[in-house]
C-alpha cells in the first residue's frame, strides 16, 4: 500500500471521518455498518492532507500533466479542488486552474450579461478537466456535474475533454435495488456504480484508495477508529461486520 494511501487511511481514523456505529443508513436507504464523512477534514492541516493525497495520486497516475482544470462538485468537492491545486503547485511544480460549480447560476455583478455555472469561470476552448470528489457510492453527483458542464460549454460555444474523475474513497459497493413500493430491497445487489459510469460515459475513474485496503491497513496495524462513539482499534466484530456487508453489497 503506497504511503499516500496510508496517510489518507490514518487521517480518516484520526478525524473520525471513518466511523462504525449501529443504525447507520446510506442516502439510498440501505443500512451500513460504517460511514465516511469527509466533512471532518475541516482544518487547514487536514485540508492540506486531502490535497496532498489527491495530488500524489494524480502525479503517480500521470494525470496532472494531462489536466488544465481541476473541478470539484459543490460543496465538498470545491475544497478538494482548491487543496489539490495548491499541493500540485507547491509540491510538484504544476500550476493548474481550479473551479467548482454553483447550485444556481450567478446573474449579478460580472455575470450580469450571462449567468455562469462556474465560480471561477475557468472553462476555455479545448481545455482538459479532471473532476475530484470525496466518495463514490452511486456516482449520481458526478453525472449531474457532467450534464452541467455540457450545458455550460454549449452556452459558451467551447469544447472540452474529460481527463477523468478522482475520488478520495471508493466504497466498492453496488447500487441499491428498489421494490415496487420504492424502498430498497435488503440483501439485493444492483450494478457496479463505477463500472456502469465508466461504460456509459467513457470517462475513467481514479481513486486515492478503496475502502477494503483502508480497513485492512487500519485493522492490521491496530490504528484506533471511531466505533460506537469510542476511539479504539478495530475489533474482530467490527471487521466481521464490514466484511459481511461487502460480501452482500460489495463489488466482486
């Protein structure tokens, strides 16, 4: 496991961004024994860590030299885009643009002549864009931003190229399956969300780390994790609950 992946895993444990508890439910309605809340990276030091691990991943995967703009979906992705751009410049000598989308187009001030969906208005003809975000479960947020960017490019009359999508943590699980009443069918596996995204869009997805390797590293090294409100090394019960969960819902 590369050093930058270990650093992310340790930061997830330190901050409590990765935690185990009872009664947790995902946005799609399915239960989960653990959760990842990247909003816990909320200090200057931790934002720096996030930028460094993303930048290291981009350089190692030869993505930085193929990118003009780092784009983060609002809101969490915006901080990742900024911190990654800072780290790429400071640590790797790559000075890239960064941007993030608005929830609603700005129509006053400098945007009076035409509302822009991008805060920093970095889009230019022929640019190459790398999207960054915190986690991947359904990839829904990423699809929404793809559609937004297509509309923005058409409005401006420019073209651009997607270099890829980068995520901090891949939950490595399938999508939910819903019954006739609209509720999730427990124990049922849907699609590989990332695989489906790549197939439908043709855009590659790159991860800083997958949840399986993160959990394995923390468990094997006895690094304390937040478990039911208490910071302690992962016990066999918590590890078993994680393994059983991915056996049911995980990508094989």
